[in-house]
């Protein structure tokens, strides 16, 4: 190897060493400088930094808010109705050194399962203290904040801050939904039967009242009619008695007319009388009976 080649090789080695001696921290990252696995420095400000090649190890962590979508979890609220809860969390690394000591080389991939266990435990704990109606209602912000606060306390040892927790959906399991629909259907049928029974009862009361009113009205009308008829008969009898007292012949004539009217009713009436019968005496002469 000649001198020029040795120079080029030396320059390449210097460049490689120089490149191995610097590292860049992005504004979205936090870097840890490790000396044989031990953290010696935490770098959170963006910029260009130096290290000892081959001896210093640089580990970078995302400093942004990260998502955590949990698996659907079955919880049992206070009233015993099981619910399928789908929740998610937003978190960030608040202490990179503590995070490194807690999760080791597994980094974010290793922290997610541990964080999910904390979140699931708090979901069960908080939702288990309230009725299912509160969980299913739209106004459950207080529950989510309570879950967030308690999960934040439990995750402090991991060097993690829980930024937010949200419940995406809370539903009854399929078998519970079918049972709930059956109970709702039975309840509606019971209410309908009660309404029909109350309607029939009201109809019977109205019908009985109407029948009683008819009977009372008819009885009252019959009583009034009998009274009027009795008064009319009394007046008629009084008139007839007065007429008889004044003119007996007129009374006999009137009674004969009534007898004619009664005997000649109908369209096919026949009378068989002897020629000398006294029945038509008042029709034979305008002077009356001889």
C-alpha cells in the first residue's frame, strides 16, 4: 500500500469515527446516552451532540402523544349486567430514564401491554362501582376522567403520563341484548294488556251507567206518563160525570159512538144484527133514541 492509499484510508477512518461520534436529536424525540447499559445523560433539546464511538449507546424515544387501543373488555357494573367496553388511551413518555429502567430494551412495544393491563384494571374498578345505565348513557365524561386519573397514578412508575382515556362504545353482549329485547317486548306486552284491561273496565262502567240511565229515564218517563194519563182520565171522567149529570141522553149518545168505533175497527169487519136491534138507534134518527 503506497502513501496516497494510506492517506485515503486514514481519511475514511477519520470520517467514520467522526460520524460515529455525533448524533442528532429531533424535536419530536428524547435521547438517552448509555455507557455500557447505564444511563449517563438524558437529552430532550433538539440539536447535534457528541458521544464516544463504540462506547456510548444512544437510545431515542418518541416524545409525542402516542395512541393505545385496547381490546374489547367485558366488565360487570354494579347492577350485574355485563357490558362489552371498547376504550382507548393517549399517553406519552414523561420520564425517559424511568421508562428505560421499567421496560428495558423492549421500549414502546414492551410498555403497551403493561399500560393496557393498568387501563383494563381501572376500567373494571371504576365501571364496577356504577350501574350499567350510567355507563350506557351519553354523559359519562366523569367516569372517563376518573379512569384517566387513576390510571395516571398507576403508570407513574413506568415513566409514563396518561393524557386521556375515552370509552368508544359500551354495549351489551349479544346474548344479553337478546334477553334484554325479550324483557322489553314482554314489558310492552304487559303494558298493552294492562291498557286493554283498563279500557274494557272503563267501557263496562260506561255501558252499565248508560243502561242504568236508560232504565231510570224510562222509569221516570213511564211514571210521568201514568201520572199524566191518570190526570187525563180523571178529568175525562169528571167531564163525563158532569155531562151525565146535565144531560143523560148526551151521555148515552157518546157511549154509543164509542161502541160504534170499537165494533167497526179493521178493514174487514162484519156485523150480524136483527132489523129491530137497538144498536143503531142513534143512526136511524137525528132526534135520538125514541
